[in-house]
C-alpha cells in the first residue's frame, strides 16, 4: 500500500503520503461516522479479523451493503467460527486497492445476483475459523500447553486442566504473528449459535440520526460540485455548448465536456451547478436512434415471437408434433416493459485527481470494477488509484455499473488537485439508467383428450443483458441468463415443472437502450409469463391452479414444498371469505425456491386491495431469518411497484419518464401485510435479496383473474386503468 | 443572504433566496442527514420540520423558511438521547439501505405530534414517503410502537 487509511467512528483522516511525494494531503473528511475502512496499519489476526486490546472485534466485509443486510450476515458467519462475543463486533470495509494489493484475499467484491453471502460464506467462515485457531495457538504458546487442550467461547480462551483463562484482546497481537493453520474444520450449521439467529443489523444507528455518510454526503476540503447532462438519445453525442452564457452565474467555475456525449458544470455548490446546467445552451447530435420509440421496439419484438431463428434454453420431447396433435391448444402473448432501478440515492462519485494519484469516493456494488474504472479513466497505474466504498442508498443492480465513476474521474482530471463531487439529478438518473430488459413472450400449451398438459412452447422475444454488458458470457450468441428460472436443471434457477414436450427459446432482439441487472433480473418477466400462463392453462380445463401445478411438480420436491407451504398457510383448501380472491405462484432463482399466495379484493373491476400475502423461501441455509423476512417483505414493494406503476417508454430515442411523478413507487398505504415463511431445508446456500420479487406479480395477477375474469398480459397495470384501491 | 434557524441555531447564509432549503441545509449549513431524492416533493427523503410541521425541503425556497424554526434529523435527538421514534426504529430494526429513513422518521415524528395515537389509516394518509427497499411493514410497526413509548 502506498498510503495509509486510518479511520475511527467519529472522524477519519486520510493521511496521503503518495509514493514520489507529489501529494501530501491531510484531508479530514467531514464524516461524522459511518462505515470505517480497513486501517492498513492496525494489527490484524488475519485479513478478516482485527481484535483490539479493548476486545472490540472488527470484522472486515468485502461485499457492498445496500440495505440487503449482507454486512450483518457475513459478520455473523465470521463471528460464529471465531467464537467471539457478538456484542463486541463491529465492521469495516477493506478498499478495492487493498484487495488488489493483497491478491484478492477477500475474494471478489462484486455484490449482485443475491450472492453477497452465498458466494463468500466459505471464505469468511474459513477466515473466522483460522483466526480462532491462531488466537488459541497464541494462548497455548503463552501457557506452554498443547493447543488441543485450549478452547474458545465468547471471546474468552480457557485451558481447562490448569484453569487458566485469557481473552482474545490479550493474545490478538501475538496471534497475528503466527503462521495461519492450513486446515480448519468449519461448524455444521446445526451447531450455530450466532449465525442462523435473527440478530439485529450492525449498521442501523447512524441511519436514524442522519450521521451515516453516503456517497452523496462526502465533503472534502476545497471540494467543488458537478452536475451533468448526457445526450438524452441513446448513442447520441454532444455537438456543442455555449459556456459563455453561464460563466457569469454565481458559483460557476468550469464547464467541462465529458467523453463524447456529456457536458458537466462545476460550481461551488451542486445547486449552483444544476441551475447553471439547466441554463446552458446545448446542441446534441442525436444520431441514428432519434427515431426509436416504444412502438417501434414493440413491433420488432413482436416479429421475434414467430421468428425462425431462436436460441434454445430448455427442450425435451417434440413440442411441434405434440402441439399439432393436441386435443386442445391455449395461446397467449405477454409483454414486459423497460424499468429503471430508481435507487433513492442518485448516482454520484467524488474524485480527486493529480498527476500522481487518483482517489474516488463512491457508492458501488462492484469495488473491483470501480477501481478498474478509476485506473482506466485516470490513465494512472493501479498502485496510484484507490476507491473508497461508501454505503449505498439503494443498489438493486444499478451500481454494478461504473459509468458515473468514469464521468467523475473525467471531470476531476480537468481540475487536478481539486476534489469534485459529481451528482446526478433524478432526471439524469431516469434518462440514463441500465434498464430492466424489454421482452415479449408467446405461450402455447397443448392438452391431450384427457386434459393432460402434453406440450408447452414458451418463446421469449427481446433483449439480452449479457449481449450488452457481458458479451464474453454469451454461448455462441446465446444468452444463458435469459432462461433464468426456466433451466432444465441445476442449482441456480431450474424450472419446477415436468412437461413431456417442452421448448423454451429466445429470439434475441437488442434495441439500442442499455439494459442492466435489475433486482431479480430475468426472472421478473419469466415468472409472470410462466406462472400466469400456468394459471391460464389450469382454468382452460377447469382445474384448480394449485392442483394443476402439483401434478406437474412431482419431480421437483423443493419447488413443490414452498408452493405447498404458502397454499397451506393461506388456507387454499378452504374457500376464501366473500369478496376475497386468491392467487398463487412459485419460481426458483438465485439458488432459492420461492412461492407466494395472495388474497385480494377488487372494487369496481379495477381497484385492487391486497389483504394478505404469504411468501415462502427455501434458501437452503438461513444466516439471519429476521433479515431474510425483511428482504421478502421488501421484495413485494419492489415487485408490486413495478407491476402497478413502472414503465420507461421511449419517444424520439429518449426515455419519457423524468421523475417519480411519472415513475411512481409504492407508499406505505399500498403495503400489504406480508407473512413470511423462511424454511431452509439445508445442504445448500441460496440467495434471498432477489428471488421473491418475481412471484409478487403473478400471485396478484392470478388473484385478479379470479376476481374479475380479466387476464392482463402487458404491464404496468396503470396502462389498463387498474390501480391500488 | 438568508438568515435561518436550524436546530435552534441561527445561520446567516450567502445564498440566492430561491435556493431550495434542502440544498442550503446540505451544502451551506453542512447537515447532510436530509436527503435529496427527487427535487419535486414526491419522495419525501428531504422531509424536515418547519415550526413543527413536516415539509419537503427540496421544494421550499430558503426565503420561505426565514424567521421559522427548522428542525432536521440532526436536531431530533436531545442531549444525545434518541427521540422515541428513533428508539422505536432501532428496536424494530427498520432501515435497510437507510437513505429514505431520515425523511421517513421526520414525517413520523410530525404525525405523532399531530396525532399521538394514529390509526393505520392516519399513517396511510400522512406517511407518503417513498422507500425503494420496502421497509413499510417495519415502519408501520415502529410508528405504533413509538406511541406507547
């Protein structure tokens, strides 16, 4: 490390002593508290654990916290193996620069795909167990007894036969000098005492007092503020701007071209920058996408529903033949719109650039990529770059991207030595998202004369995220992630039905609108298509939708178990009360099995009141059931906001919705009561932040059909004048 | 110039009087607990109290707050003791990402000043803040709990 970052909970001083001495700053970040970064100078037991003489246990967390509770869950896993006192536990973030310098000792910092805990659980548990062994060894060495005779409980170490005791804090320094053991035994989850319990989050208090510093709150001495406008038409460019018109405005310091397509105003305050930017005359070269509209995209996708060429995701039997000979066929076409993440905290990054060093402070789900972005945008070598991760005001997948970090560094490069905070307006956030991909689906089912489902063809037409974001992950052009929740098998996202003749394929159509991972990703539309159509199939032959599903799920016991759990809890076997109608849905994704059942009433044919939601999750291993319940309940807000309100439409090549007035989100009045069933069946580790979102929509839509006889197949519901009561 | 009183402390600020109070609080007074979410009074992340009433500070020019008592989230705890609503929030482990929570708490405190025992319907009609993480179930429980504090 070529600089030392030292922080404590009430202030942190960046003592920057850059190699070559070009920059020697003593910046006091005006940060009341908040996430502390790993202090490179603080003695550690190992990369995961620092124990101070006062017995405070600092657990390092490499994943980003955006509300999903990953800090607390990962700390529980470390603490469990460490055998420390949970009440003494706090946490800190290692920086991406430290991770790089230490050869990725903390693994990948990428935090998405509901992987925060399941991807790193083994690494962090091992880290905790190794640290415990080192602490035990240090105590044993001090007593000159075999380590096998020593034990650790709750931060205390004992040698039973001699009755001697010591504490982690007393032996931590000696432990840190020992060679780490190569093999450690991890606990069986059934023996857990700290992990597996519904503990409270470690990071709450500062969120209640306004003391937590998010990226938007960073303040550095001499810092200026930047507001930015990127060409509103995707793929368009910045032609010209007339800086003279605004240079006299109060506080304005500089107008900067950013890349090929954006312009930023730098001013003393952000409000001054934004006001001047709004007054800046800008000419855009809108380019070839200026004529694209939602209608033209829909037309193109529609053609894909019957296209010859399509990538196969799941196939067995002979669907064509089975449909041709079916006694009864059912067909339906669905569609799903573009949607924006709309994190509450808009995109932002603070950057400080000199010829010798570039540092950024940012909210990111992707620490390693953020560092790569700084290296790329600054043109400096890796040891001269650093990223300080701040807590995220929402992520939902948007902050896996580094576009705003590139922009901030580009602006800071124009003003060497001056820290600049770039903050997007909400309008910029709506105009330049990484949108939920747009798709349509044609569903065709076939029954034999006895009413058995013999064939299902699911044709998805539309956008691939990987084609835009991760083209190296395409398989001969095919995007495997498109079939999320529909795969024939596997531990991640398998379909829960066995159908004798099945074809699920994808006609890829990639409009020039940047897609991204939007909490839940491809299961959001896949679950609506599949789970609403399963209902349609059941009703078409007069069968109960639950019974109809059960018959197809015999080979999928875990899918069936969550479905049965919600059916039982909502009382499916008994008729619902008068005016109440039920819907049900299930799916597997992110390694977990989820299901939901709803009870709704519908007033006047279009006003939905959701009385009750029961949701079940089998995530294999539950690290913190209380936080899992919060993720489940929150998933209904994210999923039902999308279902009822949210759509990004295009006109003239640009997104039409500019703010929450036209891109609404649920409020507390619409929040249904969510009853969660956390039912880990053991033996695997599934994610929890995302899977449940996808069953929210179909469970409500299926109930709406039961209430009204109306099957809605395009979204959001507001387009059908269907709304919350 | 504007003279405003924030958390019982007076500030003379060199600022365009049309500047929204939110940005004066964040950028001139240095209190960043009040958040920017939309700028059009839709989301409520910027909620503060003006003379005891909840106001969305992103849409109020600073000139409109002169001569009034402004309370921000930083002024809620007294002498280091959390407000009962903050305590209830802590007890119910309400926040997820936390970004909207300061505004949510300010809205809840204002509601409880108006109606010490609010019904669910009162909560529904008064607490109109956006939370994208979806903490509403805990928010409701915490508001009810705070009434018993």
